[in-house]
C-alpha cells in the first residue's frame, strides 16, 4: 500500500483484522519493512499490524529536506492521523526506537511502547569512540590523497550507517548525535525495553539507563542475540512480543 504525506510517497503494509487496535512497526536505519515481515506475520494472527517504510528507506521516497529525529517523529504522527489510528502499540527498533521515544513522550495516540535497542542514548561502544578520536582530527588533512585511498580510509573509520547513507548522509549526520534522554523521562505509558545480549551496534548498558528513565517500564534481554533480533531470531522475538501485547 502507498499514500502521500507532505509530498513524500510512503510505502506500508497492513496485516491482520481491521476491527482491533493496531501495532505500528518502525524499522531501524538501513532496514525497511521487509526485515519485519516474519515478526509482523506472527503478530498479525491476533493483532492488526502496520509496517512502515520510513522516508528514504525501502520503497518510500527520500525526504525533500534534511530530516531530524523530530521531523521523522512528526512525519509518523501525520501517518497515524492519515490512517485514522488511535491507541496504537508503537514498536520501534534502533533508529525507529529513537523516533518512537520522541513520539511516546508527547503523543496521546499511543497505548503501549516497545523499544528494541533504540539509539539516542550516549553510550557508544569503545571501538566507535576510538574511530572518532582517531579519524576526526586527521580528516581535513586527507584531501591530497588519491580518491580511492580516501574512500577506503573513510570506509574503515566511519560507521557503516554513515558510509552507506548515500542520499541520506546529511540526515544521518544530523540525527546521529541527537539524544532522547529528556524525552524518555517524560514517558508514562507501559513500555517494554528489549535488548540483544550481544548487541555490538548499541551498548547494552543503555538498556539499564532507559529502564531507570522510563518509570513504567519492563526490561527483557534476549540472550545470545545481537542488534537485530527481528532478523536473527524472529520466532523468539515474536513470542516475547505476544506475551507483552
């Protein structure tokens, strides 16, 4: 299915029954709704499930301007209003979790929040911190190097998300350091926080930080799983979500 919001073509899928409240899934950076199909199918047996390609991902068009996390949150709110949804269960993974935190801190349309390894809490893995420390001061000095060598160095020292951002690179640069601690502390709806034990993308220490910030929250760790349980162990993740929803 497709619709247009603020001149942006939006791709989304709806599964399940129309006469019950909806679960809205927001995917992570460099993913799209296809990465959630197995989980969405499992959840749709008892729920209405809507999976969305965020602007710039999947089959949705690229935003006409550089977006911030707030811009994405505003966009998703307009999507909810356009589909006339209310009291939804909002599920966000990684960057989608960051958007979900922003939305849950101020929206009345969300009955429950599920955030899976959300970004936006300042606790980067040590390897990423070292790359930033090393590469940032020398980057201006690399202009004289051959293009292919500059490209290889950029690939080594920059994050994979930045390197593959392409047309969204300026958006990525804008959102990557945006924080959500002040938003998280305002959330008062029931919240499930999920983290993979072996997450190498976003530090698992952030799970305890979020648990302390969000008063009405429950934390669940999925053992022996990394950053994307929707891809690595969709059955295990689905079972956990169904218990909560």
